[in-house]
């Protein structure tokens, strides 16, 4: 089946708008009966169009697909309009520590997190799960079958990154800037 790029873009936009999870390009290509590269090219074209036109939404790539996010330049207006608290800015020091450990070492168990921090982390983990920043990613096949945790797509979206490698690059860049100052 031959499908025009405009139609593929239209379908991509609809799915990105409604999707709770990142857009899986391979899955969409199969559904549309087109090549993977055709869908990927259309997503990339849309991504550039949104940037060039300073749209209210942006398309960002994460390690497992693409997501539609609000333009960060509009965040202050959005927060004020919806009277949103800055729940991510108000994370405790302990929450930042656990989030950092899960991001850089995950999937990781609560016991491993507590070994690194030296204190109980159960309540902090629950709080981060409630905020949607980490999730249970499964269980180890060992005694007690402990849960392992990983960061969520909301974590990546909140930081404007697509994967952990990009986060590590940003951290390294900040460290280099700090040492040069």
C-alpha cells in the first residue's frame, strides 16, 4: 500500500497526542503497511516543523520512541494557568539522591539503593513512584524476589532528554564547565 507522507504525518500526530507511552515507529510502520524509514522520516520532519514554527508542542526522542511534550518556553504560563505546583522542583534531597541512583544505576533494587545511600529509602521510592518518575521494572529471580526500579518516560521528558547516555553527557559537560571556571 502506498501512503502519502502527509497522511503518515497526520496519523503520527494523532497517535502522539493520545499516546500514554512513546510512539513505537516499528509498530506504526507495520500498522500503516509502510517501511520503518518512511515513518521515521515523517516523525523527524514533524519534529523540525514544530521547532521551526515555535509550536506549543515539541516531539522529543526517548530511548524507546517519540513523545509529544509541551514547549518548555511555555512552562511558566502553563503552570500559572493550571495553578500547578512545582512538584518536581520541590523534591527533597533524599528524593534527588534516589532518583539519581535509579537513573544512573537502574534497574536497581531498594536494597542496593539503601546500600549506596546508607539509609532506608522505602518511603522515598514510594514518593517517586507516586510522582511517576520511577517505576517497578520487574523482580529478580532470587530469594525474596526483590523489585527492581527504573526511571520512567516522564523522567526523560521532564529533563528534555531521550536516554541515560544523553543525561551522562549533560552531567559531564556541567562538570567540565565547573572545573574550567
